[in-house]
């Protein structure tokens, strides 16, 4: 695996995003994805391209066929390099009244390992005969077949993070993947998966190095049925409302869905807040100041100027001495 360039605090936010020009490989990705997008026409519910654009009109980046926002790989790499935590990012969202983006209470395959990717949402519902008949009827009129979970897996692209609304079902539910399909997801996306429901063969999954957030382990003998009712639509996972194309971060605190239009602000805010913490702790190390003189910003005008200069630049010459 190629080693990424190490991020340093001297790197400014502008340095992080300078390389966000659209590369030629994106065209290849779009052409490949077009085939997969056509298969969603037999779903109970999926956005048209016009609807997707309307619901995500603030998206500042490119789009996949069908309109799903495509946060650039370079931005995702920056988020990974920074190892941004859920707790660091949630304040920016709440300052913009995005108050339902977070959900806790998960089990994970690999404790402590982060999960970062752009959301590919899949919604299931319990089977109901008339609904299933309607899905099949629509599929027949479109000369296609109804979409199942394997189809949704085949739609995934590099850096996608599949987020599955399995309505929390465990006993008698329909686990989204076992170890073989999970391995396919891992090799295709390089990320992992989030399942509001059960999965199985978790020990085998964990050996691959893939991370997964899930509710419970499901035994094969207790599986039931569920039908795919939507692909790349808004879904609700606990308290979190997740849109296709969101930046999703998973860590020890839970999962957080960040709208594409707030990703750059989250990155900039995290960098600035981390610099603030470094400066304040350095001042405390000197043993010259009380907490009241420094926290949360220095009272002394000269120190305050140094403090603000360090927040803006990250240059060590502005650290207190």
C-alpha cells in the first residue's frame, strides 16, 4: 500500500485543497457508474437526477451520474490524514442548525479504527406482498428486475461508504452481509459499512482489516427477509438523517453525517481549534499563567496577538515562550 504524505501543522487549509482540480480519472469513474445507476429504476423510491440536484443544491463539488454529490478523493484523504473526530466536527454542523446528524450506540469490528467515506444509502423494509408485487410490476414495465442487496453492493465506487437502514432489525431480520460480500465491499470501496441491523461472520470480517459499525451479531439460522425499498435517498439511522453523498465519519463516539457544503468549513475549524489547543497547552507548560489568564483566549493584548497569529498560520514562532 502506498504511504501517504504526512500532514503537518504547518500545512494551511489552502494547502490541503490546492489539488482539488478535477482529474481525468473522474471521467472514467462517471462512465463506469452510469451502468449501475440505471438499475435503480425499479426501486420503490429513488431520486431522479433533478430531485437529487434539488435536495443537494448546496453541494460545491462534482456529481456522480444520477446527481449524488461526489466529494473529491483528495478531500477525503485530508480528513483521514487529520483523523478528524466526530466530537471535533459536530459543533460546526450544529452552528448551521444541522442538529440531527449524529447517532451513537454501535458495535464495531475493530475498536478504535475510524471509518470515513461518502455516503451511499440503502433502505430496507419488511416484506409485504402488495409492495413486492408493485416493485416487480414496475421492474417488468422497465424491462428490468427488482433491485436486491447484491445489486446495491455492485453499485459501490471507491471511497463510498454504504449506510444501510435495516430498521434496527436483528432477530428474524435480514443481515446485509456476511464475510464474503463484506470483503467485496472492502476491496471495492476501501472503506467499510454501517448497518442499522445485524451482520454475521464478524470474526472473519475483522481479519480483513475492514471496519464496520453494526447493531448486533446475527446468527444465520435466525435470518428472515427484507426488501430493498430505496437506493440513494435520505434515510434515518437512529437520530441521524443521512443524505446520499454526505461525508460520514465513524469513531468511538458514533457516526456523523456531514453535508458536502460544510466539509471544507469542518476541516478549517478543526485545524484552527487544534492550533488553539496547542497554543493554550504550551502556555500552561510554562507555568507562568493562571487558567483564567489564558483560557479560552489570552487576556493580555500582546499574547492575544500571538495567539491569533498562531491560529491563522500554525507557525511555531508564535507559540508562547
